[in-house]
C-alpha cells in the first residue's frame, strides 16, 4: 500500500480544479451530493505554462503572438515573424504545500513559408517522489508519479488578418505504482486535438494606432481515460477559451495591451443524487465524448444560471517599453461553487538580442489558497533570418 501523502497529492489536484467543497464532501463520505462539480481527468492540461499569460491572469488567447503561443492558441504561430525558435517554461507548483511538484514545458516552432508554421511541444508534470510501503510497513522503494503530453502543431495564415491552427496530442498519466486498494492499476493513455483561430486588425482607437485581436481555442478534445480495465472512463479537460485584446501603440517606444478571456470546461457537470445514488437533478455524466461536449453547455442541474457560473474570467494588462522591457498584471476569477480559484497576478519580461525572459507571480486572494505565491518562468530563443 502507499502512504497517505500520495492520496493527499491527488486531493490537492482535485481541490485545485473542482472546488474545495466537493473534495471535502468526498473525503468525509457525504451521502448526498449537493455540489455539482466538473471532474475531468489529467487536470494538469489546464495549467497555463507560459509566464507571459500567467502574469496577465491567464489571459492570452488573443494577445499578439510570441514563441510560447502554441500553449494557449496554436493559430497565433502563423503570425510570428521569426523563422524558428525554442522556449522553455518551468513552475514549482503548489510549492507552499508540497515542495517537489513541478510543471515543465518545452516547445519549438519552424516557419515553412510566409503563411505556414509547424511546431512541437512537451508538457511534463511531476508529482514528486513517494515512498512505497508493504503490509508490514517495510519500505518497498520510491515511486515518482508523473503525467506528460506531447503535441504536434500546425498553423496557417489566410490573408493578412486571419489564421487557423490545430494540435494533435498524446497524453500519458502514471499516478500509481500498479496496485491501489487491491485493484491492478495501469498508466492512463489518451489522444486529443486542439482547434484554434486567431484574428487581428490594425486600426486607430482614441487617436492612437492600435491592433484589435480575437482568439478561440477548443482544446483537449479527445478520447476518455481510465487507469483500470473495469473503471468507467472519464473525460479529458476539454476546454473552450475565447477572448479579445486591444494593443495600443502609443509611440515608437511605448505600447499597452489589454486582454479579456472567457473559459468554459466542455465536460459534463455531475448531477445531484439521492442517498441511493439515483439522479434527482441533472443528467447522467457517463456518455459519449461528442454528447458530453455538446451537452456541457446545458446539463447543469441549476439550469442556465448555473451554466454561467461555470465560466471563468481572465483579464490582464501589459506595458512594453522599446520592445525590450515588459510589466504585466492580471486577475483570474472562478465562481466559488465551481472551483473558487480567484487570484491576482503580476510579472515582467526582458528581451536581450534573440532571448526573451518572462516571469509571473500569483497572489491568491482566497484564504489559505494552495496556489498562493506560485512562480512561473519562461525563456524563449527566437532566431532571426540568417543572411547569406
């Protein structure tokens, strides 16, 4: 059997993405479900690895592109002006509670022609090291639960203002050492795709040159996942991210950007059940992937009012001086009944030659939030065209 710290780490992930009330109820063995959570597998796919977006309250689906764009909207790659580049992001995750959980993200892109860009990325989430013990409490070794996703990305520009992008993803989740509660466990495997779009239009606003942009990313649309042969397969964290941004070019040295994103998990909402487990309000969450995604916009037991509560809001601002120094801030809001993640973010960036260094810091305004003081770092290397 495994020590309690393994299950504590899993509960931390649940707490982070489905809400503290739901986790508390499940931990105490509550008999009647009064909270209608949304429970996807592999929630690490919902973490934004890019420090630039992380500093702007997770907003970024519509801001002007950079080398980390494929992590939040693959379609933006088609508007990159450099022929190829590589970026690396890292974040010690939940470091206030557990010291060895971290997220790493490596990505690269290559411009095939003036309109087409391809890319690839690897997202790796480590839950640290866990000591395994036998029935006699003897040490059986050390296990390192982890999850990763590998992406291949394609983005193409149509005209001067619009682009489309897609990403194909392989996901592997290995959270146990083989046995949990007497049942044989195996790593979960799944495949998924992202479908995205990006639009930008130069214009004049308030007497200043500006660029208006909009973005959409439908991510993690794929097969279900299971860790045993008998377990009901669960949905991936299919997500719709829709947003807009306005970038004001004040002069040759000063630039401001404002961004606003809306996020909606396209995963069935759990129904309300009685003491016998029978559904008394809502819909059965065990259905096909297409039915689950489409039905996620109207299956909340509380109707349209509850559906609105499942929409998260990200907003951010960015100031750039001379295309070399950046200062950023933002706010992320999630309804207290649907996850209760609420926090401010700040950060900055520095460009030197072909290198970009960005960082972000999360300031949680919910008491005792496990996300408090989260740091994210991104280092990008963007290559200029080589002259003969």
